[in-house]
């Protein structure tokens, strides 16, 4: 889900390339879409996926902290930021397929793959669909069954969606408050892109079938389940439930962090938690 704050070249960077802490931007054609990603740092690969209605900019404060020890790759999911979405549809499974294709295109060998909110859902979908793609996962502020814990209602309320699932853009602006313009500015396609993204995201949020407990128990990769202690959208008991269901999980809680997650104020804490986990499971 949304994190409230927060010339494209067609190229693929080989896994041997070392970048600086300043990101380089690239676009690659995958699964019929032009997917934009930023690449910074050097070392073992770490792929971080942003939340709903956001973009790769969400991870920038954390990525800067991690760039001294990792090659941090932060894509814009299709339809978000600088990435296109010719199909006009969004799904967690589809975004996971894009992510698997990106990992393959960059020649990354079982990188640590993580995400916050919608990005966390995508990480779980990736593990369920492509169990050999990621060497380890980071799942932040996510729970893959929207039918429990009031998650579906929370998504509907944020969108101001009616009974047919049509979102109210004015209501969404009101919910975002002072962050509304900042969030919209991360999508350079302007009002047209924003309206399309909100409509497509609403369908994804309100129709997501989720993953069953057996799907989660089948995930054998190590998983860092990451939470903010003030998350107003994903109840902490669901986070603990996810941690207990996954076969090989660790639990980390960032103090004084809500669903906005990796904000600049909390970036060093998030980076420290991610560094500790990723350093034990990355492969060069």
C-alpha cells in the first residue's frame, strides 16, 4: 500500500558493473512494459520494491545508506513512476512476474529481494511463483490475506471507493493530506497517469485473492518480516502471524515507524535492520 511521503535510457547493467552512491537510471523492456529502475552502490545485489501508489523514490533514503556495502536496485513497478503499463491492469502476481524477469535480465544470482507494503506482497508472490529467484526475502508492512484484520476495509477507506470499487480521487487526496502533491509528483505522467494508476490499484487492492497459509509454508527462503511499531494499516498481530507461519523467518520492528515506513527520519534504522539480515544471505 501507499507510503505517504514520499533522460531514460534503454539499457541493461551487467552484474559486474560497480556504481556509485548516486543512482543511475535505466529502462528495460520486459513483459511488454518499459520498466525503469535505479542502480546504486557496489557489492552483493539487493532489490527493493516500493509500496502502492509510490515509486522507487520511496527507498532512496535507505538505498543511500546501504550503497556502501550493496548494489541496491530499486525498480518502479509497472504503471508507477517512470515505468509504463500498456495492459492497463495491475496485479501482485503480474508485478512479481516483472520482478522475476528483471532479476533474470540483470543476471543477478539469487539476490535478496525485499519490499514495503505492496512491495512486501510482491516479494511473497515472487517467492511463491519463482522459489529459486531470490536467495532471501524482506517482507515489510504486508500480510497476504486482505480478508482478515480489516485490511480490505482499510484499502477501501483510503481510496474512498464505492460499492463497485470505483475510487474517489478527492477522498484519496484528503486521506493523503499534506503528502498528496509529493506522492503525485513521483509519477511524471501527470494527472492522466495518476488517475489511471489509482483506478488500476483500486482493482488490485479490492480483488486480491491473497496467498493461503499453505502457500506461505511452502516458502523455504529465509525471510525478514519487517514492521513499524506504529503501523496504522497492518495490525501487529498479523505481522506476528506471518512471522510464525513462514518456515524460516526473522522478525524486526522499527521503532517510531508507521505505514510510511522507510522515511528519511527512519532511514538509518531501516538500513541497519536490512544490512544485518542481507549481509547473512547475499551472494556475490
